[in-house]
């Protein structure tokens, strides 16, 4: 008996089979609850983020902002937040970091448009769609007027403050000479920091291209020996009229007079020769005062263009109307009266000018 009892006490005990007890079950339920709660929280955060990311920015009007070179995305976001342009800068930064966009945005100045969302703005930063500005050089402007317009553009970098018509081309690195009329009047788009020099180089290249194409397709028998002479005539046309229907007839008058050896007698050229001293009243004394641009005292063309000539005046100069007109005079309403004879012209002057 004793031996049997001792053997029973010393025999190895078998472990009972494993069973989930109440405590383990409670732990699992808690873990499951936490996981579900975490999933719901993450889902709600993602849903909120996506909703916020698609809502318009709190803008009252279009505005511009700058992401500076070397500036962190977080600092840029905070700048927008401080200015009232972005409601959740930290959330936007987190979203950009998670997607890797924060490392790929491009520095520059950007438009914030009314209706833009954070997602739209971030996409714009990634594609580098920087703010673009425009400056327009108008037909009939002198180079001096064009330089003044460029100087007024605050978003341009200015390099041409002390130039004039005689020194401008050299400063631009172009063949030196008189710069008047050598820039095509058009609207030029640019980014902040572009130089005024670059705008004029673009305008110069465009003028050369436009003139070259038109010179190749010019009418036969024109009294111009070079494209530059045609450009001079185009500038005279530009200053004589703004009416499309009169340009080709004015070109015909100039071409006919040049063929006949008659002086052009065009007032805008005389006025250009007077320069800054002109007070708006062209007198007989002005017409008799000789300058290189006085087409009453000198035969042939002025030495240079007198203004920026646009495409329509270039076309008219190189495709004059058919006819025998030798004179024209303004009617005072923007149109011109054309005459074949001096007698008819003098009658038109009395009718439209002297009265």
C-alpha cells in the first residue's frame, strides 16, 4: 500500500488539456474591440482628410503665394495657414509627407484661385505651374514708350533703366544700331524674375521672323530694296491710321510717291524728328525745320522706323492697294480721304482740316 501511494505521488502528472478560460476570452474581446475602434478611427480620419482635401480653400479673391527655394513644405503650409488661406496646415503637411509629395514640390510663385482645393494646389506645386504674368507692347508705340511700360512691371527684373534708342541694342547683345521699330508689338507672357531684357529679345526675334516671312511673300515691283525699308514704311502706316480699311491705300500712296521721286510729306515722321520738344501742335515752322525725319524737306524714307509696326501694317506695306492716289488727309473721324490730284487734296484739306 505504502509503495503504491509513494509511486502515485512520484509519478509525473499529465497536463490537463488547454481550454479558453473566462479571462482569456475577455482579453480577446478587448483586443478585438480596440482593433475595431482603431480601424474605425483610421477610417474616419482618412474620410475626413479626403473630404477636407477636396473642399475649396478659404479665399475671398485670387492671390499669389511663393514657395521659396529651400523652404520646407511644412513651413510653406504654416505660412498659408497664418495668412488665412489654408485651414489645416498640419493635416496638409501630413498628407503631403505620406504621399511623398512634400519632397517633390517645385519652388516658385503660384496663383491661389477662388475655388481651388488643397488637392488642386498640391498638384499645381508638383507640376510647377508657376504664376504667369503678361505685358503688352502696342502698335504705334515708340521704343521709349515700350521701355516705360516694361519699367512699370513690378514682376520683371529691370536691367534697362539707363538705355536709349541708340544704346539699347548693344545692351541686349544684338547688332548695334538704332532700336526704334525693331520689336514686334504683341502680348508677352513671363514668370516673376524674368528680365526686361529678355522680353525685348523675344520681341526682337519675333519681329525678325514676322518681317522675314512677309518679305518673302511681298508683291512684285515694290520700291523698297530691303526688309528694313519695308519696316520703315510699315511704321509710317501705323502712325498714320488705325483703320484697317485705310492701311493698304496709305501704303499705295507711299509706294507711288517713292516711285515718282516725290517727298512723302508724312506728319508723324516730322513729329518724331522733333522729339520730346513736340507739344502736340504741328506748325508750318515745324514742317520747314529740317531734321533727318522731316519728309517735307527730305526725299526718300526716314532713316529708321518711327514706331512699333504690327502685322497689319507690315502686310499693308508689302501688299499695297491698287490705285493712283498721291495724297490723303484725315477726315477727323479716324478715316482718311484719298486724292489723285493736288487740287482735290487741297479741297479735302479745306473741308476736313481747316474748317
